[in-house]
C-alpha cells in the first residue's frame, strides 16, 4: 500500500509556542521506527487536545511517581495508542491513564516506586530445591498492556509476567464495592525462548503454573489496596492478539480467566471477584486431593506474603 500524502488542508492550523511543541518534537524523535503518518496524526491530536494531555502529564508527574518519567519518559503518550484493550477509545484511555496515576500517588508510599524503579519491589520469595523463586513488581509494560508488571523469576531470570493498571470501576460500567477501582490485567505472557525453564519452575513449584502464582500475587496486592475485583482482557481485544495467534495460543486467555471463574462482561473483558474462587475440595478426586491441597497452600502463601509486604506501603 502506498503511503498517504498529507495535504495542508487536511488538518486545522494549530498555533502554539515553541515550548508547547517541544514534547511533540521529542516524541517524533522517539518514534523513528513507526510510520510517520500515524505518528504525526497522534501528535497533532496531542497538541489539539492540550488540556487532556496536560492532565496526563500532571498525573504521572505526581509526588510519588514523577521519578518514573526519567526511566519511562514516553509513558505520557501511552493513551494515544491502543492501551490495555483494543476496545477502549481515546477518551477512555486518557481517563484510565490519569486515574491509574492519581490512585497510586494517593494510595502508595514513595518507597514503593523507588523499589519498582530499582527492580527491588519483591512481593514473594522462596527457595525450593536450591532454586530461588520470586515475584516482583516492575514498571510499565512496554506494549502498553499495563502500567505495573508482576514478574515471576527463577534465580533472578524473568520467566513470566502479568501487566496491569488500576482502573476506576465506573469506566468499565461495573460496581466493585468496597473499592471504586479494579485491577485491569492487559497481559499474561511468558518470556520468549524460556520454555525449558518454565517447565522446570512449574515442576519445582508443586506443579503450580507461573501464571497461577502471579495471579495469587495479584490477589495479595489487591487485598492490601482494598480492591475486590480483577478485570482481564479478552483475547480478541488483547494488544498481543496477533502474536498469540502466531504462537497458536489464542485460547490461552480464555482458558486462564475461565479457570478462575471469570464472568464475561459487555466490554469484552472478564471480571473476577476476590478472593479467588476455588473448587470445593469435595469435588476433587480423592487420590488428587493431597496434591491439590499442596498447590493451594503454596498459592495461599504467595497471596499472604504479597499482602504482608504491600500493607506497610499503603497510605
């Protein structure tokens, strides 16, 4: 397909001082690998909706999160592209990004973000058979599928991640009492070329999959924040949909959310109440109950330790 030719009459003339256009120029320089037409359209939109963009910048520049901009300088432009789910329009994305940073600046101590930026925000850690397993909190997912990332590691090597943001429940048209927020998970994905390590980690962790351990950590984090609901992106709305299809893993999200008895919502995502629902042990085959109880004990320990680590950091 031949590139579009931009005509001078296609866009309104925007008059702005040089200092106002500085962030636009900076973003153009940072997007050399992207299509020039798409980048220009987005940045013209940023300039045209300067008030909305200023709200995003102010939110991310909050007292506790302003340090993030040194490492993730392009975070202020995340809402101009698909963010969390393909279903959200630009206005929703902008409100979600502002809402996330407003919430975490009010709810979490500055020390939390200092640890996040230094890769030292560990929620859970355990040594099993001379291997050290851990779950830590990292910064924004580079694919705009979350502004915080839970990472499962074995001996310090990242194996699996779960990216999420804190979203106002009203933006999803749900009620999430007692909190007015939910944790929106936009990505549940393993790191490439680490299948052997993932299989070994699962075996050593009582056959509990890393994704399930991350979900347990997520539940503990939510408990500390007083949040009682998780929303998970539907596979067809995932920003990673194309790669999931190529990996023949397009059913993975469906299976994952349904395993936790997630309810499909009108926005194309799944809703999970917390604490997570477990199948009654009486419905488990008798010869599998011991193994099932061992798995649940490990997941419970992850949730409890994550909540215990987070509570002192909640304001």
